[in-house]
């Protein structure tokens, strides 16, 4: 099977993915490896709390997208997404989360490089800084997260709010999906571990592509390992199925018997920032359709 893949020069990878139990793979899956790779065992920062949608939710979104007749294909670089950056700190100095403007600017540059072959580009329009030790460590689905977002969020469905904090628990970040905006508009956005920004200390996830990955969720993409070896997979036809998340940069990894090796270089897997560098044509088309269906003008 031929694959149409868009990649960029340089490595800007995504590291994010919900730590959830995936449903059993189909009979097509290959036997599980007896031991996880050393890179997976040694790295504590593999946590993405973006919720994995249920099969029913996934089917509902896919059916809605398939039923739309007025969704359009946007030209490359034709959509500018306004970004509101919210720095949550517990005091002064970078050790307390008070990251400098230069790191935020670098994060926006990483996003623009990663999405260079898509319709989307990103423009920082405002940055605010809040000293709040409770918000600084707020985890997903907590009252602290709700308080933070209800207080700080700006704009509408097509504005990206990025919260930079230190949630702990091994989490790199999480995001909301486009289909969730109508029911919970104030919760919309992405939360990013501040040390994962370019120049941060969360190696090998300090090139800024936790942001790339989370924004991928915000634009409607699932993990490449969504659904394991099932035929549904991540609802994108040109990302080969993989049984589970990949770590490090395991070239040639192939965990399902369906056509194609695991998409370890894809932004929506779990590999190191230096490994990932691409979205597929199908993923770009899905983000395009999600934007038209759930975010544009909403």
C-alpha cells in the first residue's frame, strides 16, 4: 500500500498519548513483545491525559464528518490560528515555572514548522502570567483545572489556548477534541508541561513537540495506536495500525499483520521528539474537515 506522507526537514516530534488501557486487538495483531524496550522503561515522562474516545464517540464523530457536504479543503497555510499563552507559575524564575517569552516564541516556531504542510499556521497574540500554586500542579479533570480555564480562557472555538504548567504524575500534557467545544467551551485548549518547551529540561521531550502532538488532538487527531490492530484504528486510512505506542525511535517496528510498519515517525505516536517529523495526507484531511465542522466561526 502506498502512503502519501508529508514530512519536514529537521525533527519535531510529538510525545503525548493517554495512558489508558486499549481494547484488545483483533486476531491480526502480532504476539506482544515479552519486555518493553529500555527507553520505555527508563522514561517517566510518557504521560498524556488526553482522553481516549469510546468506540461509540469515535463512530459518531466519523459519521458526522462523513455526512458533511459543505466541508472544504483549505490551502496550505491559509488558516491563521490565534494563540493565547497562559503561563502558570508558583513563583519567579524558570524553576518555578515562570518561563521566558523566548521559550514561548520558540514553541510557536516549532508548531509552525511541524504544521508547515497543513492549512494551519499559528500566531501568538497574547501572553499572561498567573502565580497560583494550585493551578500550577492542576491535573486533568480536576476542580483546579476547571478553575484555571474558566478564569483564563480567551476567544472562541477557533482560538488556541495553551496553558504551560507542571501537572506532575509523569504527564507531558493533554488536550480537548474539537467535538467537545460545544458542550464545554471554557475547558477547550491544551495543557503543556513547561519543561517540554524548546530548551526545557524534559529530555528527550524538550524540543517543543509535546505541543505539536497536543495541538494535533485539539485539531481532531487520535493517537496512531488508537484501537490497536483493529480496522478502525485512528480513523485515518493512511496511518498503518500499530498494537501499542512506540517509544524511543524503533525503526522497522511492526506490531500488526496489516500492511505497513508502525508509524513511529508520526507526530501522533509516543516516540522521542528527535524521531517524529510528519503528518500523513489523511491526517491533514481529517484536521481540515474537523476545523470546518467544529471550529471555524464557532
